[in-house]
């Protein structure tokens, strides 16, 4: 439920993300039916990767960290070269970063030239 709320909030402020020349890619370990709710009912303008086998979340080290078989709520800001420039790892299912914090990280990437 908290994941869906975060996706809805990101959608509500998607114009800010777009103005920062950034993109959102959400990853859900729910099955297609469960994760599809947010896309279909909320009209998300960004893609949602359905990862029920947790292949991608395992690669980012956020799966089964509490031995519960679930993905840890996590947000990654990745630059155009594919490097993780910032991450937020939630401590519980309801622990998500505020959009303002994500936008701040995106603005920092834009203002700092990469070498």
C-alpha cells in the first residue's frame, strides 16, 4: 500500500521530474495484477517493471534483508552513466523519502558536472 501511495505522489509531481530532465522507473515485486493497479488506476506516466522473481531488487541488494522474502523500500537516483548517485533505503514498509528529498538529489546531480 505504501509503495502505491509513493507512486501516486510521484505522479502528482511528475512535471517537476520532467523539468529536471529525469525519469522514473518503478520496480515492483508484486505480481502483474497487484502492481498493475497503480499503472491502470492512477494513470502513471512512467514505467513499472514487474519483477516477481526479485531479479533486479536482488542485484541492488534490497531483497530479503530482514529474512522476510520481501523487498526493502528503496529509492535510487542513477545518473546518465548508470552510476548510483544517491540511495534511500527504508527501515520499514512505510519509510519512503519525500518527493522534495528526491528532487533535491536530482538537482544536485544537474548542478555538479561529471568528469
